[in-house]
């Protein structure tokens, strides 16, 4: 079974407790409220189970035909399922709280019928408001690109590098959902920052080879004083690193594969970028990493870039005096499922470096949310992001 379908089914199973709880509660409330039109009691439970149309139809299709391309499945069903994931858990939170409020009210209000009426109205109101809010927020978090600005202090930063703008982007993931139009908007947001250097930490496409040329062409439209540097991502590796390398080379973007690249900011002060290949299918060889980082030499600014963060890579960067580490891969969590005010994402089960700026001892580690998707074609609480890192000298 394709891994995308397997993961979709796994998510479906995780949703079952929330869907059954909500269906049971909404069925009973509707049954008591709509006494004349008894068919209405089935409407909301059917609505909730409609989220399962995608995994059920996909599974049936797979077992009948023996193959399925989840990414080419009807987009409406796909969006509906993944929206359902965040909707049912957020709604379950509110309905549980309403049920607790009803239970407490029975000890404070003598009129039980009054409590039941108000509880019913509150539940129906929560259903409608949650649906509208979650729909708006999911759309906003999926489509609205955020420019995140931060500064990093560097020891003994030369005057020529003070105010230097480094733009970090990642995970474009070109595919049926993230096409030319979406990537062009991302590139436009990058160019609006007037960067000095752009570092792209991998995953140009989502799968296959169909979208490599288009994605590279759009990424090639970014503009920076000292150009753009890229490293290999998981999906790049699976699609064939030579294919990605050639497409990026056509746009003047070097793909660093356990290599260093340097340039001079003013003729004297060197900026050095080390690109390491760290992906699921090809973890970095410690001896190779040690050789690359030891040969990086001295520089006014040393940047370590990889697709994924690994503790050994962090240690290498620290030991060899790198000023920062940049990575992507997590999409910022992409879908942070809300439940009782907390957000849960699959990325948090894999790594502690999920989104934004971290520090390991004195080493800044930045994770960019990227643009595209893995598995589900939506984002929630993890908007696509362009990160502008402005350099400043560390206070003495």
C-alpha cells in the first residue's frame, strides 16, 4: 500500500474517538430538539462521517485496482478530509467543555429543562462558529505567506557584514497542490525583502520528476546580491538528486552535497556556506561531515545548512565554530491539530526542532516552515514562511 494512503488511514483511525463522541452527542441533542422532523437527528453525524469519504474511497480503489496515486485523487475530497482532522478535534474540545458546563449547571440551576435548552443552543452555536472559524483559519494558514524577521548576533562581525540580510527558505514541494502560481507568490515574497544571500534547505518537489523543471524555474527567479545556495531534501533525493542538481544548475543555483561554497562580501571578509546531505534515505557519514567542516577554514561568517537537524551535525557545527545552522523538513508542523488549547503535530514526535529559532548552547539553529505540503494539502498553525535573518555584532 502506498505510504501516503497508509498515513491517511492512520490519521483516520486517530480521528475515530472524536468523530464517534461528537456523532453520539449531536445525534442525541438533535433527537431531543427536533421532535417533529426526526430525520434531522442524522444530519450532523452523517456530516461528520463525510470526512471519511477520501480514505474509504481511496482504500476501495486501491484494493480493486491494486494501485492509487493519492496526490491525483479528487482535490475536494482530499481537502475535506484534512480539514475534518482539525475541525473534529477543535469541536470536540468545545463540546466537552459545554457538557462539563451542563453538568455543573444542574447543581446550580433547579430548572433542568432550562439548562437542557440552553445547552442545546450552545452546542449548535459552537458547531456553526467552529466550522466557520476553522474554515477561515485553515484557508488563511494554508495560503497566506508570512515574512518572519529576526536578527542573530555574531562574534567579531566585520563592518561589511553588519546588516547583512540572509533569507532562509525551504520545502517548496512543487506538485499538483503547489504549482507555478503558488511558488511565484513565494518567490515574490522573498524578493520583496531585498536579500544579500538566499539559502534553500531542500525539497524542491514532492515526488516524481514532473514538477522539477517548473519548480526550479520559479525558484530561479529569486534575486539576491550573492545568489542562492541549495541543499538536498528527502523528496529531492527520492526524485533523483542528479535531476534536481541539473534543474537548479540551469537556473544558476548550486546544490551543495557535502560541500563548501564561499564568497567575499568586500574583497577581504569571507562568507562560507557548508551544505550537508542529511535525509531519511541518506544520513550523513560522520567522517565525510568531519572532513567537510574541518576543511571549511576560517571565515567572517560560517553557515551550516542541511535539510534535517541531527545531534551529530549540531555537534560538528559547534566544534568547528559555525555561526548558525539552517534546516527545514518539518514544515513547521504543517498541521498542528488543536485540542484543549494545545497543538499537536507529527513533526514533534520526530524532532524537537520544529519551527523558528532555537539555541543549542551558543549555536543558533533555525527551522523554516517552507511553502508546500507533505501528506495533507493544508496547513494549520504553521503558515508558509520566508525568514529574513539580519546579522548584527554581538554585544561585548
